[in-house]
C-alpha cells in the first residue's frame, strides 16, 4: 500500500483528506441521522405501531456510536483504508438487504444493526485520519471535516422523501445502498502518512508496525483520572442533549400548537448552527495559545454550560422566533461535542496515535447517554404530563457536564495544542527533548571519559618522570 511519501505535516494533501472525511460524514450522517424520516416511511408501508417502530431509529443511531471502540481497535490494527472500506461494504449490504425485508424484526437487524455497524466503522477513520496530517491548523481541519455531519443531516431528509415518493420504499433502500458505496471510494484517499517518504524507524517494536500508520493498541489511558472526567462529561451531555433533541419537535407541535413545518424548521436551525459553529470553533481553537478563551477545554466548558442554561429555560419560550433563537444557541453548544474540541482534548491527553481508542470509548459513552436520555424524558413526561421537568433535567445535566471539566482545567491536565505533548509527530519517534537529553548525556559521558583519560595520562607521565630522576641520581 503506497504511503503519502514526500508529505510533511500541514501539507496540501492534508486538505484532500479533510474533504474526503467531510464527504464521508455527509454520507454517514445522511444515513444514520435521518432514521426519523425512514421511521415514517416504515409506519406507512409496514402498518406497524409507533412504539415498536421507534426502535429502528434508536438502534441505528446507538449502534453507529457504540461500535466506535471496535472501530478504533481495527484502525490501529489494519489502517484507515481497510476499516473505511469495510464500513462502506457493510452499509451497502445492510441497506440492500432491507429492500427484501417484510418483517420489522428483520428490518431492525438489516437496517438497524448491519447498517449501524457499517456507519460506525466508517465514522471513526474520518475522525482520526485528519489529525495525522496537521499540526498548525489541526483544529480547523478537524472542524471542517466534522461539519460534513451537519450537512448530511440537513441534505438527506428531502432526498430520502423524494426517493420514497418516486421509487417506493424498496427503491429508496436500494438507491441509498448504491450511494453508500461512495464511502469505499472516499476511504482510498486516507493514505498512510510517512514523513519525508522515509521508513518509520522501529525504535519501539511494541508500538510500531513499519510504514503502515498502524500502532499497537495502548489502553494505558484507562489509568488516567482525567480520562474518566471526560467520560462523565460525555455521558451527562449525551443524556441531556438527547432529551432536548428528541422532544423539541413534539414540544413545539403538541404543546405550543405550531405546524409540522415550523417544528421541522427548528431542527434545520440546529443543523445550520452546528455546521457553522464546528468550523468557527475549530478555527478559534488553533489560537488557544494566544488567547485563553479560545483554548479547546475553555470552549467546551462555555458552550456546554450555555447550552444547558438555555435548555433549562426552554419551557418559558412559547413563540416561534424565540424557539428559532434557542435552536441556534443549542446548535452552537451541540457543535462543541461533535467537532474538533473533544478530539483536541484527547490528543492533548494521550496523543494522536491512540486517538482512535480514546475517541472511540468517548463516543460509545456519549451514545449510552443519548440512548437513555430520550426514554427517561418520556417516563418523566408520563408522570408530570409536561415537558417542563424533562427540559430542566436536561439543562442541569448539561451544565454539570460543563462544570466537571473545571477540575482537569485547573490542574493543567491539557497542554496547549502547540506543545509537543499535544501533537506528537509519531508514537515511535523520539521527541526533540529526549533527543537533546540523550545528546547531552552522551557529551557528558564523553567529557567524563576524556577527563579521566587525561588524569591517567598525567599520572603516567609523572611516574615516568620520577623513574628517570631516580636513574639519573
């Protein structure tokens, strides 16, 4: 497999990888985050109950992120291209088989599980590969790549509706299957990174597999307390946002009497805000070493807290302009959990080579929170008959998720992005500081040996002189 020879960090080819990653996210989010549209199609054609049909959307979204740790392990073992290609094939198989299914349980398996695993396998490489090509513009590059997700969830719903109207639900699944094969093609742009075209030096055989961009899975981050703070943050935020995201439309339509189109407009506002803010947050995060407020961890705390605050006060917003403004602010908060902010913190904590593992575990934890949040809100609604309490609970969880991150921030656990610890060149390479220390130790040893040799020579010369004097006398 050819590597990206002659490339250096921040090379032009890195932006090709960014575009490929953004396009893959458009496809992944277009398939997995539009399951609500497919949910309506299934109800109309399968004549199933709403409660049991809703499991399809939940399974697809949950499996997409729950499979992230597995995807991370496979990435380190087989590389970006192979895992992305496998993800595209599984998406194709799951969607293609769905056109032949007549049973809801089988549809949960083909569309929910097989397609979900494919989306999850394809999602991780486009999240991690970009980090290998950038140092100076790392956060901006990851922000642009992640913005593709917002575009996918915004573009695909009308496409899926049009396909269903024109070709029926079976034709819709078949065409979506064909579209998903583009994931395989785009994955070929993820060339293994090789600095200067040189072979990687196997200085540490436990972590290096030559010139393939593959490294041994290192789970030592599970012993770091900062990592568990991030997991608490991910779970709480996922729990809170799933309440708001899952019930915002129902609140607007059933409680405020807004039309279906007006309710859908709120989700469009969230999608546009997420897309724009992911890019802006990535752009500003690159200047975190110059301005404290731009640091990734500071942005995370601020945006998560603001999102929770406005969510807690959502029950007092009763007019459409106010809801649209809320959707924009909520979208800016939601962008911070799916753009460059979280990966940037994990890189600072454990480095780029293990990002596939650290980010995979974080996404799975976030997915568990999302999976539990919406049903919990439904149970609370059944008890109180109102969305007031669920939205307050959502806001409190989101604000707590922001506040817990103050602990690692105060302890200076996350180094600025320009420091070597934040963006190591390669896990198998010796850092500049270590190289300098080795050189200094070598010089010290040579100096010590030289001084010892000169002392021995001086002693030998003095003994020879004394012997000559004795002979003369």
